[in-house]
């Protein structure tokens, strides 16, 4: 199959990362793939073959016409479009490729342009249901995110001060402020813990100020951007996800594969990963946006390390089998073949 992989953002987040992973997954499955995107974006930096398509605003007619020219030369069977701008470009009248467009929907912020697409891939059941409610005639397939997960052994119970960790963009949606409140609650209750936060983003200064105000400066380390999530995660005793919104939560699967026990708020994506229907829980879930509930869940997890580590061992196997790069490539190829 000949496939165009289209992503027009130039940031460095989950959407951009998944567009790169789609490129590699499709090529590994034997498809002929070309990625199109921003000349300074992740696709340009990390993939080949690649061709530049600049989009200065949503519904940019020049970007749509450029896509039309690239597609006329490549003659794709399908165009996979990541994100609203790419979807709007692919279904634009000037592109002439709406009937070949497969939209990848990573969150709940999809636009009405998606109704013109041939089909959509959604990262979780929650996103699937929301999209179906808005566009009931659209063909929708469940396509969870995937990654080249690195298996690491489950560590033994800590003999010293437990290290709690989090990883993600330092954005208000990721709830790092709630995590800091939960750690402060643990410390007030007499718990000895340390917290590592990896990532960068607009909330960094505010989080550092909050850390000082809570008297946690000697217990919290801001690690910045990490190039190897597996190395970072395997150094933790417990991974905590405190997001306010998380349509999927790929970092949860990365922590699972690294052999790290997981505590998360009970929200859409993490719930689907950690407590799938009909299966035992692979991590601890607690009431969303509640620092006291989060502190209690962390304490319960640390009070019974044998049970926690046994759960982590099972979770590690599930993550690799379900969300690894090979599993994702096979699932993606099967869906696209059906289209």
C-alpha cells in the first residue's frame, strides 16, 4: 500500500512523536510511505523519505494545493492525517483527497472538518465515543498509541527513601501542581518521599515557585527534558500520573514496560490502560483532581510493596504485548488494509 503520513505541526509533543512512530510502523509493515510536514518539524528531523508542506494557518489553500501536487506524484492509496490542521488540509477541496483521508484523533478537540474524511482512528474508547456522538456516520476504528517500549526488570522494594516520579510536558493539563500538593500531604503525614519531575513547558516557573512555597525544595527535583524515558523511569520506585485530562496516556505504558508501579487519576485514557474491562487492575486508580485522594493512593501502594511489585510484573508484560511498536504496527496495518 502507498501511504502519505501527514502532520503539519512543528512542536515536540505527543502528536508529533506519534506521527513519527506511524511512519516507522508503516514502513516496517512493508508499506511504501512518504511523510509530509513542516520543514522544521519532527518528521523532517527524524524520518525519510520526507517532503515539506508549510501551512501558515488552518485551511491554508496553498498547503492543500501543495498536498495535491505531492499526492499526484506519489499516487497514495491513503493519506493519514495527524491533528486538526493536517485533517483540514487533507480534506480541503483544493487537495482533492478527502475520500482517501484517514484522520488520527488524539484528543477531544476535533473539528467539524473530520466529517469529510474517509475514516478516523481514535486513541481510546472515550475519544471514539465522543467522535461518534458528533459524527455518527463516520467510520471509526480504535487505534491506541504505541511506542518502541523498552522492557526493564521490576525493581525490588526500596530500602531507602522511595522515589516518586512523573514525566510529561509542564502544562496545566498534566496536573503537576496537584502532584506537588499530594507530596506535601504525604510529608505532613510523616512520609519520607522524594519526587522527580521530568519534562519542560510553560508551567515550569510556577511549579518551582509552588515547590518552594510548600517547603519541598529539598525533596523535589526538576529533571528537564529526558531523551531516554526508559532510563529515567527505571530509576523510579513509583510513577504517578496526575493529569486533569488524558485521552490516552502513553507515558503510562512506558512506565509499565519499564517495570515501574503506576498510580493515576481515574480518567479516560489511564483507566482504559490500567483497568481494562474484564481484566485485573494493572495499577492504582483514585479520584481525579484530588490531592488527598492521590496521596492516599500513593501511601496504600507503598504500604504493600509485594502486592504492588507483583502487579507491576503483570503490567509490564501487558504493556509490551499491547502497546509496543510491533503490536501497534500490526494493528495499524490491519485497519488500513480493511479500508
